[in-house]
């Protein structure tokens, strides 16, 4: 049976771009306005490369859905994240996707610059032969997570935003078939971007 776009769902978790609420660790070095500029730059990159992904795409906003922004309403359906913490919010998004009968679901954030549509397409392909796919981040978290059926354990008992998330998640999946992708660096700290050519215009004085 030929796989269709209806079989694949890409969940994109994003924060509403508000100064003082995004990239707070960057803001400690660069200030709230610069941090917001960088986050908007990352949002634009995310909207550009995900548009080319051959899958249904849903953008989940942290605070409120914006029908008039960079996410094209014809390419993305828009929802609000629901849950007390990040884990519960992700679990609810995956659960909704599986209830809508998607066969493969992948979630990403909007903190990455060194990622493109091919990475997402390859991750969906990896789900052909594996139960789970994870893109490890250099800070000990992950930048991509995908699965073919709901496993709620991976979203519970985690200290989100810390260096233990990946290892704790792998521990939950220790007897499962997991494909680990290439480790990538997401953008949280000044050290993450200070030597990256794409960000020089934001950090040079």
C-alpha cells in the first residue's frame, strides 16, 4: 500500500514570540529584544524548511493561536498546547494525532537552525523500520522525537529543559527499537551561536 500524506503528521511546538518569554537564557547575555530577534529568525527558518515536508503539519502554540503569522494557514493547521508541563502538552498532541489515525508522528521544536526538510523526511523513513526515532541534542535533550503508537511513559517524570531528558527517555525505551539520529545543536545559549555565521548580525556590537 502506498503511503500517503495522511499517514504522516509533523507536530511543530512553538512559543508565541514575546520579548522576555523566549530564549531567556540568551537574553541574559544579549537582552530581551535581541533574544526575540533571534527567536523570530529561528521561527522563519522553521516555517521555511517544514513547508517542504511531505506530511500533514500542525503548529502548536504555547499561549494563543495566531491565524495571521508566518505559518501559512493553507499548509499548517493551528492548535494550542494543552497541559501542565511540556511532557503533558506533547503527550496530548501525540494522542490527538493518533486519534486522527496518523500512522507516524514526529515532533520538533523551533529552536534549531542546523536542520532541514530532508532531516524530517529521513526521520519519517526511519519509522518504517523502527518503533521510535530520536534526534539527540548536544545539551542532553532532543530536537526530534517520533513514534508509531502512543507511549505515554516517555512524557512522564522528566525534568524538561535539563541535560537528563535524553537519557531518561532512552531509559524508558530500553527494550524498544529506537533509531538515534545525528546529534545536533539547538540554540539556547550564546555559546551555541557565537561562532555560527548565520547569527553574527545579531551578536556583533
